[in-house]
C-alpha cells in the first residue's frame, strides 16, 4: 500500500498555509491600494472642476447613497444629465434644487457645490481598516498553524 510520509504531508500543509498568507496579504493590499486610488481620482476630478469651474443650479432627478442623477443647464443653454451621476451625492433627495459645480471643459464632470474629495477620505479609510481588521486575525491564525507544523 502506498504511504505518504509524515514529512511530505507537513511540507504540503506548510505550502498551503504560505499560499493562504500570501493571498490574505494580497487581498488586503489590493483593497487598500484601490481605496487610495479612489481618493486620488476624486482629487483629480476636483482639480479638473476647480481649473475650469462653472457654477449653476440643478435638480436632483433620483437620489441614492452611492449614485444620484442630476439635471442642469449651462450658461450656453445646453441641458446636461451626466450618465455617471453627480460626485459626492450623499444627503440628496429627488426633486431637490441644488447648486452644482462642473468642469466647463467636461460638463458631465459635476459635483455638489461646496463638497470635495475630503468626503471620500473617511469611507475609504474605513474600508482599509476593515480589510486589515479581517486580514490580521487570519494571518495570526495561519502563523500559529505554521508554527505547530
């Protein structure tokens, strides 16, 4: 009968635990990098709006926690309803009249007046904290298992 040696099983277990550790660290790192990129992208959008700033009033067509649709008219009498919605859409209600700031070079790049990328920092940081709060106990358990074998 074929028997697998004790050393071979231990080596396979050790490799598996190493792969788990690398995967957990990789996943937490990817989430962290994505959140940092999200905040940097928000700042880039804010910079573009500030560089070519237009201000007008608009009407909220639909409101959600993550996406809200708005319609507004620019001074050249063109009506805009950005497909991706408005930046920083929290606490809006459908039918509400709001002031918006937009990029005159790209009128579909629009945000609620007075809001900027700073509102993205806390949610992004929270996601990073949660990702590592989940990863660290798993890494601790994996390390304990590796020491046992």
